[in-house]
C-alpha cells in the first residue's frame, strides 16, 4: 500500500455506519447510512459513498452524494432520515440501491448506470397487484434491506427487525417484527414469491441454536464457496453474527460472533470488563484478493448518533466458519503498524473507564470520549480523545517494534500528572511521560524501552484534573 491504513478507515470528519462493502470494477465501495457529527438522531445526512482500489485499501476516494433523502416521492420535505441501504449490480448492468426511510413502511429502490451515483428513484418494492410491500395487512415492517443476485440469476431481498436485549423490557410488542426473505422478479422491484420468515427473534428462539444471539437488525447477505452467509446484528446490539445455509431463502443455522464493538465475547471479555463503549452494530463480510474482512462501526462523541466505519482482517476456517476477531487500530493495514511516525489518538481501539456504560442508556457524561472540534462535515477537524482523567486507559493495537526508542504525546487540558505507557493492558511499563496544564496542544516526550515484536500500546493517566489526547509519535 502507498501508506498505512487505520481504523476508522475513512477521514476523521466522516461518519458512515452500517457499512455494506461491495467490489465493483476493481474498486471497493462502501454504502451505508450517514450520521451527522453531534447529531440528535441516527442518519441525518444524505447517502454518500467512498471507494478504494482493491490493491490499496488505504487510498480512499470520496465519490460524493449518491442519493438525497428528498428524492423519495414520499419525503420531498426531507423530514425522514435514510436508514441503512444496500446496493447490487443488476442483471442489466445497472446498479440498484435499496433503502428504507426512518420508521416508514416501504422499501425504496433507486437506480444508476454507475456504482458511485447519482441514483434516481425507481419505485417501491411491491406485490404483483402493485400493493407496496409494508402496506398490506400482515406485512412485517421493512427495515435495513439487503439484496443478493444468485449465480442462477434469481434475486433475493432480505429485511426486518426484532427486539433487542436493551429494549425488551421497554418495548414488549412484537407486531411487525421479523427477519424476512422474499424473491424478486427480474424488474428488481416486484415480489415473485411470498415473503417468509428467516431467522428467529429474541423470545422465540428456544431449540433453534440461536439462543443468546437472536436476530435484531442489520440484514446482510454474502455467498462464499457455494454457501450463503447471513450477517446480522444480534439482540445484544454490539455484536455482528453470522448464520450459514446451503440455500439463500432458508435453512440457516447459527454460526458465531464475528466482532463486537466492545470486544465482548473475545478472549472471555464480558460486559463487566468491556474494552470500549457499547453501541449498536451493523456491517458485513467481504473477500478481496483472497483475504476476508469484516466491516462494522464504532460510536463516538458520547452518543449513538456519531458512528464511524471500521474493518478488520478475519479468517475463514477450513470448515467454512469464522472465529470472532478483536477491534484493532490497524484494520485494513493487513498487518501491524510501523514503530515510527505520528499516530492520531482517534485510532484508539480500546477506551476504558469505569466498566464502560452503554451508549444511549447509562452513559456517564464525565467519561472520556472520542470527539472533534468544529461542526459536521468541516474539511479539517482535529478528532481527539477528550476528558481523560485518573483511571482512564486508551489502547492501540498493534505495532511491530524494532527500533523505537522515544515517544512524544500531544495533549492539552488542566491535568497535571503522568501518562503510563504499557505494552499490554496489564503489561510492562515501557514509558512514563510527565504532563502539565496547557490551554493549547503541547507535546511531551520520554524514552521508550520496549522489547522487539508485535505489541499494543496502552496509555493510562495518573494525576489531577483531566486532559485531551490528540496524537503520539514513535521515534
């Protein structure tokens, strides 16, 4: 690659969660919803996409706005947000965008001659009698559509939402909730076969093998080696799971967790010692140049509405399954980061303070968090970690240490104390950096004594008041 790749993989001022990765014309395209920095709800912005050449996943290019919320005929006033979409290349060579408006019982379809827009509204998914799906009595609520064109040319549409553990006591109604699959006709909009249920939901999973990992939302579908992989967000919200089948429209059995955006479930990590703040999740799998990746998102700015896309290398076992992987700072880099250069604090994959609370539930406003200065969509925001106080720990994974002998941190704030640097969460102390109060970004240096090899770096603050953390440099 021309340069190193990090998580999040897009620029720091970009907030694209619910990422659906697709390769078209030797470029990887990311389609997702579009959050607003410091927004008051999910998905406030219009759809945009970014792409990268498949032989260099560090070199992302902004493709611009591909679809505006006001292009939907039922949303010309723009009051409803565009929720998570999917895109597929049709049998006619055109590209089809499937989406739902916020809490709206229709699936919209837009079309374009190229994968990077501009898409134009085509129709709503409908039955043969022209009744729009979602409007007929008994229809399940459309949500987070995903689409697959199989090798035989048959077209399958997936949609649905179920209850989640964090909401189950608040929202007892199951009306309209289901994981659903249907076959579409060649026109990409007409339902050819009756919609049917796919995965079990929370409260209806006994004896299915999905217990504890029932379908919540985030339908995504992939086909690898003649097997169908249905990727979804479970009722735990923070994890992406997969189910596998020999056919696209049923017979799915539970696989495993792919990733959690708090690393819960990885190496016996639980809610009590989660390595990041917990929030909803949505993403998918993709294979590029014989390497698999899992795409997901993280949460920033102390709320659920400023989410950013991340990705990790993941490996398929000989039996076709995947083991859960951990969050890292290196992501698409296909290996550890160099032991020299400047690294932004925003690429932290672990942010730990007081057994991290749930986003949108019990978040403590005094906790450290990733944020940025300025407003949404500014060209040069300086994203950083704010409000680091005693007992805060920030982790970065992984670096290949060979020659680094010195570390420099750039911080600001009222804090006076030390940053203790370790080569693991409970590892050896490899540096101690004294820091002092400063209203502007100020750099402090110390020696670094770390053994050669692939290791993480963990920074823990010990001292008074709090600091903001912009970056660190290895020399």
